[in-house]
DNA sequence: TTGTAATTGAGAATCAATCTCAATAGAGGA
DNA sequence: TCCTCTATTGAGATTGATTCTCAATTACAA
């Protein structure tokens, strides 16, 4: 399914559905975790797949452009992604103590954003909402100890 | 005012309110624009102020920690900030064609986020909401032409 | 004044991301 | 099939923001 979408997207742009691009796509959709480009590259190499780092870095923006993946939690120094096809768009609650990422979706929230954009005559295409704080576990344990993700 | 806040914050941490830190603070509050660390450094140098890049990069996280500045629009490759003291928190609409950044604040939106967090038993501290699309001007001009900010 | 710890700046180091470029692959045409 | 043209690839070099290192300096309190 995502193959079809990607293939058609590439065709429309006069680009080819090569095995390297197919491999990246496949890996991206192999599970539902968030990932960063290097993770992906290492994992593919580990499985004996044939790709270069350059191809990974070149393919991800294409997947982004055709809407198969979205970027998430860029408070780290490098980009993170997740595939979105087959899921819906969602936002993220991020625990600054343990690093846990909790997906959040609210129709009401989405609608409200849309209506606010309309008021500004702004045509909204995408958005990123990241809420940072303490997850229930870390909250009850108290906030002592070292943050896993300082500077947030 | 912001001097007082910063000074007390530093004191509480056993850090000193040095002239370098004071200079960065002053520059950050000299106007209401968004900025990035290098801009700030160059501007300070241009005015003959005495700072190093290292001090700028060291001071900004402190200002972040004490709530005098917030980070915004990290879709560029480097960090951007704005001072928030004396303003309220607000979110941003970002035009992917011309790069314009439109501040947005909605009490309703903030409250809704809070209540969603409560449902998840998540203690929310901060959040970043960035909505990307076309501003009214770019929308009416049509979307032809090259994006100023590709990859968004 | 002296001791101690924090701070500073210059430059080196890091490291994600991008770019370069020669070698390849693939599609279509002759 | 053979040729040509263009897109693609990977290895490695390069970039550029940020962080780190470390010797020199400063601030402060005893
Ligand atoms: Mn997610
Ligand atoms: Mn703003
Ligand atoms: Zn947690
Ligand atoms: Zn615009």
C-alpha cells in the first residue's frame, strides 16, 4: 500500500522507484517506532541490506514530502521521524525525565487549530505539537534524580 | 526586571551574574524579534560588546531554564529563540513560502491542551506548537515559485 | 591577602547532514 | 543488441552549528 503511494509519488516527480528507496521504505514501515536516520541506517546494515547513509538521508525527505512519514520531537540535536500511513496524525507528550513519548490525538484540538488558522487567513498544511513535562510514573516518583533529557 | 529574575535564578544555582551574561541578557531583550545564537553573537560584536560565541551558547540555556526565553521554530538546522518575559507565551504560524512567522495565542487552545494532559495524568510544563502552511499573502499570490524554506 | 571555585575566550573537536563526483543502472530508441 | 541519456548510487570530503578543552582570569569570602 505505502509502496503504491511512494511509487506514484516518485513517478509524478520523474524519479525512480529504486531498490535502495524501496528498502528504506520497507524498513520505515517495518514497525511503528519513532526513529532517526542513523538508527535506520544501522539497522538496515545489520540486516545485510544494501544502502548508504546518503541514500537514507536522501530518501527520508521524499517520504516526508509525500506524507508517508512525519517529523517528531526535534528537541534532540538530530531529526526524528515516524511513519504515519496507516496511523493517523497525532501529537506527542514527552517526559523530560524518562524520555517516554506518549501519542495524543484529539479531534477537538485539531478542529480548534483549524479554526484559529482560518481566523488568521492562514492555510494550514501541517503542524507539530510537542508537550513537555512529567509522565504519571515520573511524577509520582518525584522529580529528583538526573533528567535523561536535560535542556528541555 | 528581567535582570532581577536572571540574577536571582543564577544566585539560587550558585552562579554569578557576570558582565558577559548581563550583556547577552540585555541583547536578548533589546527587541522583540526571534533570533538565533549566531545572529546574537554577530550583533553584539558589531556593537563592540565583549563576548565570545561560547558565552552566548552557554548563556542561552540558562535563560531558557529560568523561563526568560523560549525556543521556537526548529525546522531550520539551528536553534531559534525569542524572549518571552513581558509577552505571554504564544504559538506560531509559519509560512513555508515566505518564511513569515505569525504569533498566535488562544486561551481556549491552551486550556484544551491542559485538560488533555490531565486526562493522561501528564504534568505539562511547556509546549511548542508550530503550524506550517501559507500566509494569506502567499496564498493569494498562488503557490508557484520556489519555497524559501524547502523541506517543510 | 589568599584560597577556592566559577568563568571566560580561543580554538579544537563533534557529529548530523549535505555535497561531490566518478561509477552504475535503466529506459527508450536505433 | 548496442547506444545514449539521465537519474542514482556510495564513499568520502565538507559544512556548520554546537559543545568541549584548557589555560588564564575573575569574584568572593575567609
Ligand atoms: Mn508518534
Ligand atoms: Mn514569537
Ligand atoms: Zn517519565
Ligand atoms: Zn507567506
